[in-house]
C-alpha cells in the first residue's frame, strides 16, 4: 500500500473554498426548486389534455378524424362530369 498524501494547510484551504462556493449556490438552488414546485402545482391544477375529455367538460380541440360525405354517381348523367368534380 502506498502512503496517503499528507494533509497540508493549502489543501485544506482549497477544500474549504470549494465547500464555501457550493454553499453560496444553495439559496439560488432553493429558489429554483421553489419555482419548479409552484410550476408543477399549477400544471397539476390545469384541466386534463389527454384523449378523454374531462368529466362534464368540453373537449378543447376538434376530433382527430372527420367523416366526409363523398358524392355518389347516379348513373344517369355524363360520367366525365362526375369524374372531373
């Protein structure tokens, strides 16, 4: 086994400065966390945007598919007029 590196005053000062820098960031991190928690709470309180409309609510977007009514050829008129529509 190798001998551990001796602890010097400079190495302790460097470690303390690093710890102090990280501690200085804590208030900013706590503020960011509080803002994120508020945003999550607001999102949870919004109505659902899933596939099923909320109970008793109105769908906020149109249905995905629409039924289209295509004209039908009656067989009595000119087929070229019908095809060119």
